[in-house]
C-alpha cells in the first residue's frame, strides 16, 4: 500500500509573467507525496494545473485525493497508473512521485532506472514575458550571457518586438512562442519576416484546432507544436504539420508517457523541445532527464519565480545543472 499526501502551493513570480492569454503573478502548483510505510521512503512529484486544458488547482487536488484509496489498496503501480488516470497534470504528479519513490527505495538514480543517459549540464531557453518592444528589449539585455531566448508574442506587434530584441541581443539564438496567437491571414508573411530577423524556431503559431492550415504552407522556419502536442497519440498527425514537438510532462501525464512520446516523435522524424509550465525545480527535475534528446530545452520555470524550493536546480545565465537526489530522483 502507498499513502498519498496532496498539497496545494503558491509560489510568487518575480514581477508579472505575461503571454498572449493573460498575465499572472504566482505559480499555483500541486505537490504529491507517496509514502511506502514498509520502507518509510517517500517520493514526490509536482504538477501545474492549466486552465487552457480545462484544469484547476482545486479540481486536480480533488482528483488526486479521490485516487488515494486505489493507491492504498496496493493495486496501482506506476504501469497500472497509465490506464487508471487520464493524461494531464494529476497523473504527472503521481507518475513522477512513483519514479522518485522507486529511486529512493532502490538507491539508484531515476535516469538509470528509466534507461536514460546520465544527465549533464544543459542550456535552457530563458523566457521574455510579453510586453512592449522596449521593455522586452530591456528584459533581453538583463539576460546578457544567456545564449537562448524564448520570446512570448501576441496577435499584434510581433515583428516590432522581435526586431527590438534582436537589436538588443544580436548574439542570442531567438525562438518565438506565439501561444496560438498569430493571425492566420498574416502567417506566411510573418514567418518570412521572422526568418529575416534570424529567428530559429516558432512555437504553435496557430490555435490547436486550426493548425491543419499548416499543411498548406512551406515555412522558412521550423515550426514546433505545443498546445497541439499532448501524448503519443498526437504524433502521427503532428508529423504532417510540424518539424518539432514540445513535450511537457503536465500534458503527457508524467515521465513514463513522455519517454514513450519522445521515442515516437524521433521515429516519426520530429525534433524535440522539452518544455514546462511555470513551476518549481521539483516539476523541472523529471523533464530534465529528457533534455539531452532535445534540440531545445525550455526548463526555466524556476527562473521566473521570486524564489525556488530547497535543493532547487542551479541556473547560471541560461545554463542549468542536473537535479540533486535531495530534490528528486
């Protein structure tokens, strides 16, 4: 049997974080702890419920608490979990807690148990919150030394923002996250202009329900699926529209499904981005194990926060070190 504990936590953001869908000043997360009373060991997992996908902190916490009797019965292990809970934030927290618990009980690193490469230092994108061109350029200057910048854009003023950032940081690799907001009628012209500004990749330019339009265009920049990208089942469709997929554990429902999705994407000829919601290092640590497989890593959630949790990941100018066992795995 396993004892489940569920906690809701609020982590202040350093200032305000804005994307095309709105702004926020805190990251609301749910933390699961699984305790095995036989060994006394505990495993933890963090998730970030996301309104865009019909989730709320209260709803996810309630879903997890309702699942406690199944875990206590001893009938659910990590493999059974994949069919016992749907993909999404709630399953992510439990799945990652299972991995952490197994690592603690077996005295082996999670990457080793998962059959993955030993994690080394990674370069992560650092995100520029949506703002005026001048303020986004100032954000870019403040991140001097960060080699990879991710630019949040909206439906208007995209080129002015990118131009200002490119002028401020001619040395940086720029990737763009449109969060479904680019006008379809202007898409081709916008992509051509972004290419001229040296943008290396554009993430989710159109709404998830309207991105079939991408089959009819030839983009001068690699396009990456995000809001359209959830689980392995999405890969065949995405391979016809995009050249890259963003794998986020809060959408896959944990590291287990994320590993399967990475494998399927690679087999379909898609390149990878490993991404995150805005959360603490506990939520980044499982995704970190997949970072070596990715063209781009975007695990800067803790950098956006006013403070991180104890034993958090170590970030220095867009470079991040592997998680400590005291944090996870």
